[in-house]
C-alpha cells in the first residue's frame, strides 16, 4: 500500500502527467498574479512622498 505512487497512472500515462502539470501551472500563475497585484496595490497605497525626502 505504501509503495503505490500518489497518482496511480502518472508514471505511465503522459496525458495525466501533462494535464496535472498544466492544471498546477495555471493555479500557480493565478496565485502569483494575485500576489503581485496586491503587492503593487499596497506599494501605491502606502507610498508617502514625505518619507522619500
């Protein structure tokens, strides 16, 4: 039981491997886009020109 891979067919089935990779790449892209957008929002919102003098 413990020697079975997490995804039963990922070692043999290229379609499953490609689909899982693409699926997780999309999720990672969405998370990174959201993180960068929030970072930019906070940089702009919290910018104080008086502190930069």
